[in-house]
C-alpha cells in the first residue's frame, strides 16, 4: 500500500541518494504534443536541498524537452525505483524551473553539488523542483538489477569541448533551442557559466 508524505525526511533522502538512476517526466499543455520521459544517472547530479526541494544538473544532450516544458507550465515528476533491497517506488510531483548559467542563483545552487559534477563540462542548467506531492508505492513488479558502474561516455564526450564549443553544439543540435513541439527551450546563445 502506498503512502504520501508531507516532506522528504531522512529516510526518503537516503533512499533517493542510494539510487543510481532516476526518471524525469514532463509534458506540454497541448494535448497533441509529446510527453517526455528521461532517465538521469550521472552520480552526484541530483541533490535534496531541503525537505520539499530537490535539484538536478541538466547536462547537454540531443533534446531539451524538460526545459521547454518547465518554461511553458512548470509541471514535473521525478521517480526512483529500488532495483535492489526492499521493493519501493518513490515519486515527487511538483513544479520546476530551469536555472540557467547566468542566473544570480547559479553560484549558490551549484555549490550544493559535488565539486566534480559542479565543474563538469556540458552543463546547461540546474533544474530546481518544489515538491507538491511526495508518495511511494510497493514496487513489487520492479525487477532486481545489478549495478556495475557509471558509463563514462557522456562526460568524456563533453569534456573534449571547450565552453564555446559546447555553446556551439547546443546551437547546432536541432532540439536544444526549441522542443520537438516548437516550445522555447535553451536560451541561445547559451549563457556563459558564472561559477
């Protein structure tokens, strides 16, 4: 039987921090547009800021759907599944916003992440989420999976780019400046990093 929680307590925080992957869902308002669901998994790229706020680092990629949806309507859901240990699924439904690299809040927020992730190349934004509903469910159908290691390919790819080269990449990739439905996504040219 699932439960709802009024806050992310220490037990839920530990569960979140122990998971190697989480999933992010967002959607535009238009009924004929595309729902987005993305896996996220770079170790240290998500942090619980307080009992009702989480944030994760948004790195470069082939799309910027979540950013576009948040800019339009702010709706977001994060989900973690226990692939080992006791079965559990945890969801945080909330409102989110992208904090871009030139935002005055950037230095304070980026300092809340591990230094290696905060300094990593290819960082576009910090996604800041205010929890409106925190709930878990049984997770009985989630399979056991064995974690082996982080994939280094994403970090290696962007580590080869200077910040101007990364900005050019974001401008060149079709669905970074606008979503697949044409919603504004990343501000281009990409703002320079402030911290």
